């Protein structure tokens, strides 16, 4: 699953730490998600979308074969 979190987060001048605190996770978790090392749980994906004021499908893209 690909995501646009890093680009959106930077455009809104949020640090990984800021976004992590809003979502109740560590900065390392945000880093891992942004670098496609970890797919978030559905609950975390919804928190990320909510805190970035986006719909879930605007933040994440499913890629066939992954």
C-alpha cells in the first residue's frame, strides 16, 4: 500500500513528531509508514486521515500484487 503522508505532512508544515502525537503513536511509526516499511492498522489509518483532514482513499493507494 502506497501513501502520500510525507508530502501532505510537509506541505502542512507538520513534523513527524507533531503528527505522531496527534495520532497517539511514536515518531518512528510515522517514519516507517512514510517509508513503506509498515502498513498501519485500519484504526491508525483513519486517525492519520482525520488529523490531516483527508479521506482515507486520498491518503492511501492500494497496489496490486503487494
